[in-house]
C-alpha cells in the first residue's frame, strides 16, 4: 500500500488527546490517525431504497427452508425464479 505523508499542526490539547487515544489502544499516532479517519469517512448510512431494508421477510414460517438464499438473492439482485 502506497502511503502519503501529511503534515499538520495541532494544539497541545489536540495532540494530548490524540496521544492518549493512541496509547489507550496500543497504537502509534499514525495508526490512530488512520483509524480515526476510516471511522469518520466510511459511508455507514442506510439507503431508503435498498431492498434489504424495504422488502419484508422472504420466509414467513418457522423452520428450515431450503430456498432462503435463493429468495434472498432474488430480492436483493432482481430476477425471476
């Protein structure tokens, strides 16, 4: 993985908080910064039109149903079966 070097200025308080965060997790400051960036930048929202959230349950009865994965895929990806 190719890494980019960045340079920034932090207040003493910001640096102390970052250092404490890193130390509490056994990380270097660079690792902590990458972790923080990933946790704040990754898209974790729910899309209202996503079939996973809008379609009702495929199986309405209890017990094992062999077609569960097929029906699941049909709802998510479309198609007729």
